[in-house]
C-alpha cells in the first residue's frame, strides 16, 4: 500500500516563515518591522539594472534606510539572507 505522510499542523505565521522570503527596495517600514516579518525572511534588492531600480545610488539608499539599525541586522537583510537562500 501507499506510504502515509504525517502532516504537522502549523500556524499561518509558521508556514510563512518556513516558506516565504520577502524583498524590498525603498521601504523603511520593512526594516522597522523586521521583528514581525522575520529578520531571516527579509532581503533588500536593488532590481539592478531596471529603470525603476535603486541603482545607481544603492549605497545612499541603503544608508538612509538602515539609519539606526544594528550592523548585524543590516548584514542579514542586505546580503546574508540572499546568500543563504540561493
């Protein structure tokens, strides 16, 4: 007979954190709400080289958005989460 899989019921927020990654370009609200969204689920993206992307000027964009944010959180959001995902 077929093999049965045990399903584990999860809260919607658990499913979100297990299966979803979010990107943003110019939205400080994402950074300010990183504890709710999930530091490991959030990634900054420049949308390089599309006309409406953050490039050139990515450094200035990040600097203003990350003002007052711990360096560890900055690193996770602007590079480490993307490295871990891909």
